C-alpha cells in the first residue's frame, strides 16, 4: 500500500500543473461544442450566384464576339495601273499584297481563271472589300471575250499560193441579268450577283438574318455591317421580301446568351430584362418591355415583331 500510495501521491506543484492542463482541455471541449455552425447558402443566394455567373459569362462572350467582329487591319497597298490578267507574282507583291494572297491569285490564274471585269477581282475571297476599294481605280482591263477562240487548221500538203488564215470570231458575251432575290431565302452565292455585293458583304447579310430571325423590312439591310448608302441604293431594286414566319425570342424564358445576341438588344438592356424577371416577375406585353428597355437606351420599334411573352 505504501508503494502504491507513493505512485499516486503528487506534490503541490504537480497538482497545480494537472489542474491547469485539465482546465485547458475542458475549455477546448466547450469551445468545440458551442462554436456557431457555418450558415449554408440559401436557395435564393445560390440563385443570385447563378445569375451573377451568367452575367459574367455573357460579358466575356460579348467581349470575345466584339474582338472577333473587329475588322482585320488592312495593310496599306501601293497600287499602280495594272492588268490583273498579265501581272506577275513580283508585281503583285510590289503593290503590297501578302504572299498568301498572291499565291491564291496565281493559283486561280493557273487553273484557267481570268478577270473579265474589275468586280471579278473583288469576288476573290483572298481580297477584302477594303483592299479592293484601294485597287479598283488602278485596274486597267482591256475588253476580254469570254468565248473560246477557234483557229482554222491548215490542210495537209503544200498549198499553192498564199495561205488564207481564218481569224476566229468571238460572239459578244451577253450581259448576265441581275436576279431578283428574296432576302429571307437567298443564299450568299446568289447575293454576290447583285451589284456592289462581294463575298464578305453577302456573308454578313446572311449572318445578320440568322441573328435577327428574318427580315420584315428592306430598310433593315442598312443595319448590316459595311452597308453604305451607295450599296443599298444599288441593290434595292433587286431585293424583295417573301412571306416567312419570323423566328421570335421569348423574353421571359430565353437565356442571357440568346437575348444578348439579338441585333436589337444591347448588353445593358438584356441585364434590365433579367433584373425584371428575377425581382419583379414576368414581362407581360410590348408596352412594359419598351418602357423597361428605354431606361438603357434607344429601342428599335421593329423589335416588337421579334419578341413573345
């Protein structure tokens, strides 16, 4: 018993140390038990977070789209009077065209391609409209017949007297009639047959039609990038609008990306629509939508024909 009591007997200092350690352990245990639990995000907070993420993503996509749509910088050309059918590769380069552009032009000519009019050069995809505008005044193009020359073959044997060669006669090429096109169904290949419409402008018209959902007025062509007054006046007699069901966008259910891509809605206006939907409820009619959009800028009256509720 004395030996056992010896093992479990403590001095005054040892007892103080043990009590201090136990007190610290007790405090730590109580701190863990009564620590306030971390509040989880409510459904509303998650919803707002999703909205913020959607707005952020849309802003990034819009910025990328604007950067993509920025016209490429056109190198300054140094044109001089030239015939594109006879110009050499070195002379093309001397005017300031790139190696890639010259290579495409030479390949076109090597395959039998000819330039019968100034516009034929502008129709090459390798030449942009801005570059063609610089080159066009310097093109010197003699009249080139599209018909094939027929040469008279000399008969076999020795001819007596002078040999008469029959000069080939080429029938004058008939001017191709300009077609009347329906803006809502025409493709880019047919659009380039209209006056002053090159491949790039034709593609822009088709892309604008897809974003828009269809044309309801010829005047909407003025909103196409690169469409100036002279070009619009030149093609106006050859365009029409057939009956077509316009593709409408639901302003109460469409996502941010769909709305912001519409040509008649700005980024700030789409934000207004989303704020209305999340805080005040659904948009009921055009009058309500128009008043809402006017808070962030001008409203195109044609937009009414492209939305539904």
